[in-house]
C-alpha cells in the first residue's frame, strides 16, 4: 500500500464566541494516502470545512483555535511548526480549493500573476522558467489556450474556467495534499461532472492525496476511495466508498444515502432527515444524533457511543453496532 | 494572524471573551441612552428657549463684558458660562442657538429628502435615458463644492436663514437621489412590481404604492444620519458669516466671535463648539443605532 | 480605456458648462445685477452707464455669448472692490492655496490608508479602537472649532506655533493639521470598512493558502482591492476639502482663494466670487477626471470595458 500523506488524530477545534465555546470539530481522526481521495461528507455546519482549515492552520483567529489533537504530515507534526515553517507547507505541500470560484480569484491580478506568485514563492526558479510553470499548471487543469488565459483577468473567464484557474493555483507547486472544499457546489451539473473527471485525471498524473469535502453523497460515489461521515463535529462512520454504499451501518449514514436521488429506483420516495443538528454550543450528553435517530435506544440518550472498529478499514460510532 | 496552539490559551481566551461581552453590553446601552437624552434635551431647549434662557441672548451689558465662566476666578454665578465681547450671556445664546441649529437642519433635511426621493424613484424606476440624465446631474452635484453655490447665493440674495436652508438643500439632495435610485432600481425588478404591472397598475401607482413604501426604512436611516452633517454644515456657513445674520445667536457664528478674543476670553469659542460636537456626536450615534435596527445593509454610510 | 477617458472628458465639459450657466443665471435671476453692483447713491445716468458697461442692456442671449466669450479668453472682469483685474488677483491667490492644499490632501490620503489598513488588519485591537474613536470624534467635531482650539493651545497658551500668516514652515503646521482633520476621519473609516470586507473575501483566504506571508497578503492582495472604493469617493471628498480650505484660510489669515472668496462675498464683489467659483469648478472637475483614470488603472474591469 502507498504511504500515508496526512494523518489527523483526535482533532479538536473550537470557536470562542460571546455565547461560549463552539466545538466545531470535536475529536476527528482520519488519514489519507498518496493517490487516494478521502471524502468528508455531512450537512452544512457539521465542521467539515473547519477540519480543512484546521489542517492548513488558517482558522479565523483569534476566535477559532485548534485546542487538541495531532495533525501529522509525512512524519512532521503541523501543529508544532512555527508560523514561518507552516507557510512553507501551504501552497507547496498542502493546498486547498475553496467553494466559490467567482470570489476565490483576486479581481485585480491576471490569472498568470496569481499562479506565478505561488511558483515564485515556493520554487527557486529563474523568471523565464516561472512562465513555463504557469502554463504547465494551466495545462494540468486542461484550460484551453493557456498562454492567452494567463494574461486575462478573472472577470474575463467563465465560471467553470475560473474554478479551473483556482485549481491551477492550488496545483502549481504540485502539492502532496489537496483539500477541496465543496469545489463543485457552485457549478452546473454538466460542468460538475467534467470537473470531477478532471480531479481524477490530476490525481493520476501527480499522485496527489485529496481530501474532498462535500455534502453530496452522489459526488462521493463518483470520486472518493474512502469516506468519513461527519455529524456535529464528529466522524460517525468511516469506510471505503464501496462498503458504505453497500452496507451503511450508522443510522445517519443510512439516512444520508437514502436522501440521494437514484435513477434506477424511480418510484421510491426520497428520504429526508427530521429535525436539526444539535447546537455545537451545547452538545447533548449521549449520542449527538440521538434526537433525530429513528432507531434510538435508552443508552443513546445517556452515553456517547464508542468508536467500534470493523475489520481493517472501517469504524462506526453507534450503540446498535457491536 | 497565526499562532501556535497551547491548551493554556484556551482557558485564558474564554475568560477574556466573557469579560468583553459584559463590557460591550453596558457600552451599547450607554451608546443608545446618552445620545437619546442629549438629543431630547436639545429639542426641549430649542422649543422652550425663551422660558429656559436666563438672559436675553441679543442684548448684553457693557459692564459685564468678557466675564469668565462661573467656575473660574472672576466669574459670576449669574453668567454660568461667562459673557462675550458685548456682555451677552453665553449660556442663553447657546440655548437660543439650539433653535437655529435644529430648525435649519431639519428644514434642509426635509427639502433634500423630498427632492432626492422624487428624483431617485423616477430615475430608478424610469431607467434608460431618464436615469442617465438624472444620474449625470447627481454626479456633478456630488463632486461640486456646494459651498461655492452657497457663497454665490449669499451674494445674490444676501445672507440669512433661508439662504442657509436653500444652500444646504442644494448640497444634500444628490446623496439621497443616488441612494434612493439604487433602491428603486432593485425594487422595480422585484416580483411584486412585475405582478402589479401585470395587473395593469400605472407607473405613478407603482412608484407611490409599491416602491415608495419599501424605501421608507432606508430613507429614515439616511435622514437621521444626515442630522449631524447638516448641523455641521450650518455651523460652518454661519462661522463663515453667510448664515444667520447678527445678532441672532448661531453656534457657528459664536465660535467665530471668539476667534479674535482667544488670548483673553477662550470661553466665547470653546462652549458653542463643544455644543456642536456633543449634538452631532449624539445624532451620529442615534443614526447608527437606527440604521442597525432598520437597515443594516447601509453600513457603509 | 481611451474611450472611457473620452467619455469622462466629455462629461466634464458638459458639467463645466452647466456650472457656467448656473453662475450666469444665478446672478441675473436674483434681480438686476446693476442694482446689486451699484452703490445706493448712484444717479439714474450712472446706473444706465453701469448697465451699458456690463452689457446688461442687451438681450440675455447676447449677454450669455459675451460672458462665455470673455471666460474662454480668461477674462474675468474687474473686481468691484479692489478695482483690479480678477485674473491677477486669482493668479496671486491660487498658488498660496495649492501650496497648502496639495500637501495636506496627500498627507491625509496617505495617513488614512495606513491607519485604516492597520486598523482593519488588527481588528478590535486597542489600535483599531483608537482609530475608530478618532474617526467618530473627527466626524462630529466642527473643523473650524478644532482649529481654533488648536490655536488657543499651541499658539496662545504654549506659544509654540505662529497664529497666522505663511512666512515660515512653522506657519504651515496648524493650517495643514486643520485640513488633514477635515478629510482624514471619513476616509480612514471608509478604508477600514472596505479593507474589512476585502479581508473577509475568498481570494484573501486563497492568498494565505498559497503560503504568502501576511505582509504580502495585506499590502499586495488586499490593499489593491481596498483602494477601489475609497478612490471612487475621493471625488466626493473634494467638496468637503474645498470647504475645509476656505475655513482654514479664513482662520489662519492665509492669502489664498478661500480668503479671497470670503472677502469678496462680504463685499458682494460678484466678478470675484464668480471667477473663484469657475476656477474651482475647473480644478475639481480636473481632479475628478484624474481620479477616474487612476480608478481605471486599479480596477482592470474598467480598463477593459468596451462601452
């Protein structure tokens, strides 16, 4: 098996607000291997984006703080790096693609400038080589006529092209890890499919490890190798994509999968989950999914379920699973 | 900013945040109540000045010239804030000055708001060429120093109460027109306007019944935010001498009276200026508060 | 870009003629200017002579033609008060005003950008609170009063700085300070709030994700964007600056356009007031044009606009 690029262990991230401590990420563990795509799925506000930002240590400080756990990248603990060392990791070793392609590009600089900036920062190259690298990055994202595009401003590109340009910035230094935070949400369905195919292509060429954050199990099925289902700051189930679709164990995972429209089961009604996720400010004592669970038991209300390992690559936190 | 994470930082942060929250809550209450009291006080002074003022604001006693405030050596308790170069009571002049300040600025706001709203709605709803013409005029009006027009007016029709009101109105309408036009434009693309059109409503009806009621909040916010600006502008014109003519007391001209007597009677300038500052500060705080309540989108103003 | 500038230039010309017309009609609409200009003890013949001299016996159309023609040739007539050519009076006063205004305005802009950006960057720090405090106070206190209080403290009580005049560099300190006070608070507040919006944006996150040092993120990525909206309002700041300049010159007895204007207003010296208005209008419109061009330079979206 290929190397583990990133390992997150028992990560806790909190936001300290006027109302109190919001435990956005509350004990999350996962890893991702070279050339592998790990999906983090969950409803909005479950802490998936905060997990991504915690890895890059780009939380909105001082309110957001990593308060516990470990983030290990190829043997180095990221949380122990000083700010300067951490900056050297960003862009070069770990990169990220944000949700909104329209606003992720700086409107006053050309695409080429914005890609070149990363290249100059992280690679000690003569100026004429920088341009070649920029064109290369644009090619990697399959942007047509890259020489011309490099000289254009963001407002001159279409939405899909902008998203690719953001990808080109992220991939310009060939990072080892790419975090993609709902990169397809703002795109049309057809462009979305193209973009996902593009990810697979990039991964094949560069062997980059990808953490793919999404709320859409349909997208997970297309691109992820393994997946972690996140609920209210915790990963409640981790498994390979195949296993999770074939045999979801956690009631929340089951509900999520049932709420994905499937073309082959026409007359089945779509399932929706009743209720709201709990406030991260005041988490319930027992299982955090208990209030919305259809198969809850007495113990669920009183005690948090432990993480149960099933085989090599699978774990679930539910009292129903033994 | 980035920093390394330690567990001790956690508890410290928590305490700090709670402390801030209590302090800010108290501050917020004060920031609402102090300005409200100041403004209410000012309005009472303006309305009842003849009954409140201890002396006649326009007639002074030649023997009581340049008297310092009562709390200073040589001051008389009869003249709490001292007297000016003609022996007039500064406190009484301040009280009467509130009248001028308030009436001029309120009148000017009423006029500018009306003109600006009408033109703004017509431009925003009308669109096309109407919009282009109105907006060009607005651009010019916004970039042109209204002071010069005020000066021209002062030469042409002479200084006085209405000259100031008229000059301030010329200064202010363009800001309203621009703002209201934006709102009207947004609203005229909304579904309920489309619906009204489908139902055969006339342009007039749409502008008055559908667009105007939806603009009122923004309008109120703009008007309250302008109180301070107008009071400052009135004071500046009066300071320059093209405002209310002597001997009627106006805060701006009172500051100007003291300019020549700075070395022996600083209080002639100091108190009216402080009064302007206090009232404008209160007006601005109230305006901010009303904006946050009614229309937080206008935060940039 | 060229097209953009041409359109703006045309707009300026139209606006300029609008202002010319306003000055022209304001004078005539307020009654017969000769009654305004003549002293009360003039005889009927003298009034008639004055009318003829001013061309007031001709039709309005002809008068307008004569007026426009003389202005195009730089002839602003003669001051009624000083019996001097208005052009010469302005030629003396204008440089003095510019000597004071230009450095003050530049200083105010530089300061408001530095202070505003720092306040936004260190949001809610003691520094930010100080900036907010200055901004709130600065927008509430009347500038002329602050200037007079400064004279009281620094000139009268402490005797550090001269009271009025423009002979030495020390004479510049208080007037410049006053002018800066007129523009700084509003501008600083705007820079701060735009900068906060920009710092909140996704492209700033993206710049950090690239691993750029905070310095580059703020002063390269954020500032360039935060420049755009404050630049657009520089044009709108000018009226306040003109008011500030007039008041400052009045307070510090500075022999510039502002003092000339105020004196002429009191003497009802119409040709001077009119000339000052027109010259100021040209300057203001010219600066607005420059602002538009620099705005286009900062914002590529405008630079590439075809319309």
